[in-house]
């Protein structure tokens, strides 16, 4: 049979274990939030590098197709192919940005759940999707979309008609 003191000690130990677990989980959540933020910068760097390289290849093809003896219809096909590839890279990057934002929201809500349970309800405000204009992910997505639209407009209006 256990004594009342032993029961109190077991309950106290359980509370200490719970707090220690909560602290470790909180550290993990904060580390994951940090990782999600860093990944956005990596994705943007990859997009910028690939898009710049592919568009440079488009310009090189436009400038040099006659000198290289490439037929205009073949050069136009190459330009369109490179632009499609750039668009695919943009779509992939945009998908990663959106998934990253959703992951961030999930971790932030988990952080709020944890602080509500351990510290006090309402200790940490939950993220609101109404603050979308304050999230830099929104501007990264806007940059990607605008750059792809401008790229296609320039190609359709200027490059492709000039390749006759």
C-alpha cells in the first residue's frame, strides 16, 4: 500500500515530467517554425537561379538562332519549351511556398495549444489568415506569379513575333 506522501510525490513527479515534455515539445515547435522560414528563402533562391538561367537561355536562343543555323520555327519551339520549363519551376516553387505557409500555420497553432495548456489560455495569439498582406510569403508568391506573367507577355509580344 502506498502512503499519502508517496502519492503526492508521484503526482509531483508526473507534473515535472509533463512540464519537461512540454518544454521539449515547445523547443521542437520553435525549431520547426525557424526551419520553415529558412526553407522559404532557399526556395526563392532556387527559383531565382533557375528562372534566371532558363530566361538567359531563351535570350541566347533568340539572339543566336540565325548565326547557329537553327530554323525559326525550331527556335520558337525552343523558346516556348524553355518558358514552359520556367513556368513549371515557378509552379513547383509556388507550391512549396504555399505548403510551407500551411505548415507554419499548423506549427503556430500547435504552439498556441501548448502555451494555452501549460502557461495560460490566450498567452499566445493564434495566427490569422486575415494578416495575409503582412506575410512575406504572400509577396514571394506575388513575385513569382508576376515574373512568370511578364516573362510570357514579353515572349509572346516581342520575341516570338520577331523570330520569323
